[in-house]
C-alpha cells in the first residue's frame, strides 16, 4: 500500500492546482467534498455522487459515534464498505458538532463531556478518543480534535481557545501515531486575528502534519471578514501540503477561497439546498418552488449535463417539489453537486492554463445576469 502525498501541478496568482495521492485514489485539487454526515450524502446513491465528479467524501465523527457507533461500523468492515464508497473519506474530529449540537457540555483541558442530541446519553470526547473513533471508521484523512469558539468572541477567549486546540493538536498527533497510507491534518484557529492565526500555524508546523486546515471560519462572520482572514491565513501554512478550508461554502465563497490559496473545501449546502428547492446554476440561484416554473418546459440549465437538466423540465421539477415527492430532492441534489464539481473542474483547468482571472471574471459576470427570462 502506498503512502499519502500532495503534488502541486500548477499555480496562477495564489490559486493552486494539484493532486492528493492516497491508497484509495487520487483527489484532484482544488477539490470540493460533499458531506455524508451519517454515512450517506442525503438523497444520493454513492455511485451517483461519484458520477458528479466527487473524488472524496466527508463523514461526521460526532454523528457516527452516536449512531450507529464507530465500534459497530468497524465490526462491519469500516466506513467505506459500510456505505459502499471505495474512494477516500475525510472525517472531521467531532469538535465542531459537540460545540454546536450537543446538549449540556463541559469543557476541560482533558476534553469535552456532553449529552447526545439524539437521546441525551452522556459521552466524553478527547483528542485520544477522537483519533480512536476515526481509526475505527477507517477514515483516510483524519482531523485533529479542536475547539471552535463561536464568533464574535473577544481576543482573550479566542487566544485561550486556540492555545487549547494547539495542545489538543499535539495530543491528536501523539495518539494518531504512524499509519502508512493515512493522513492527519492539523487545524489552524485564531478567529479573524492575524497574530493568533500566525501563532497557531507555527505551533502546527512544529508538530508536523500531512495537511493543514483553516478552521473557525464560515461561522457567521460574513464573506468580507472571511476573505479578509483568507488574505493571510493560507500563506501562513506550508506551501507543500494541502490546505483545507472547513465548512465552505456558496459558489462565490469557494472561488474566492481558491483564489486565496485554498485546495480543499466541504459544505452541506448543495445537498441541503437540493432538498429545500434551492438550485445553483451558472446564472445564479433558482427557487424551484416559484410559480414562474410551473409551465416552463426548459431545463434548469441548458448547458448542464446532469440527469435533472438532461431529462426533466423546470415544470416537472416544480411539480414534484410541490408534491413532496422524493425524486425532487434526489434530482436537485444531483444537479447542485454536479454544478459544484463543474466549478472545481473549471478552476483546475483555468489555473493550469494560467487563465484563472479571466475564468473568475466570466464566472461572476454569468452569475450577475440572473436566471433566464420567464416564459
């Protein structure tokens, strides 16, 4: 079995394109990772997710440890076999969900004790336990256990939280050990503060990781603040390792992040939006619920090759969504995931060709046109 490595193939400005090599397959970057929270990308078959161009999925440690449990998944042959996905899987550490979803929780130097949002049962999550859970799942890219404070927070709170996360990063590294073919990513914290981000990056580099994530953004601070932070944060991380921006985002967030040197992203948006009737297209966002689509025989996007656009009209998609038919969420999710992967492919090609600025200008100009005129 081979190891894990990152190969940079091209750069245009700060935007990079490359390949992450893993024993379970290559991941072309910049890469968008669909989120398979509970061992499924909602409303999609795994082979359909692969057909959109996705080369890696994200699984949620917090959700899977509670149900069906990491031990059960391990006994059943690991997460890849369990969910019928043979390509790479990245798992988050559980830290963010504990902070945002869990019931009563108590944070100490040791870790977090919390109550399950499902049944109120008590659990204890530490860096060591997070590493054990992710090992039991068989995750290819493992994330450090960290604490992510909600923004806005004062500088003292941000500094205290970041330094705790750095101590937990060292414990995660120690517990992860040396596992050929598997990768451990550190997570940079520090809010929007450049000096804390720098301190965090230096701490992570001295520990040494296979990749580096930018955590604690896309938590409600707004795009301008996020881009302001991304103007310096990726540059603080090693040039020769993948950089992963966690939890991002909308199409223009993704393009802006890649422009600033980010290689990997994940977000529930394309799948969640598909289930609520929000459709992403090259001409902006469409709400399929709107009455204007009821008699429209045209596809969502005449240039799109996904099954929703190839085989169904806006009128049909409007009808099945209004009728609460399952196929609505399936087709709209497929379209959204396809479109997100199309953006990634467009950026990879443009960076390789040295035409990223022109591609980006075209991307924004197309979206600014808005949807095609109603019939």
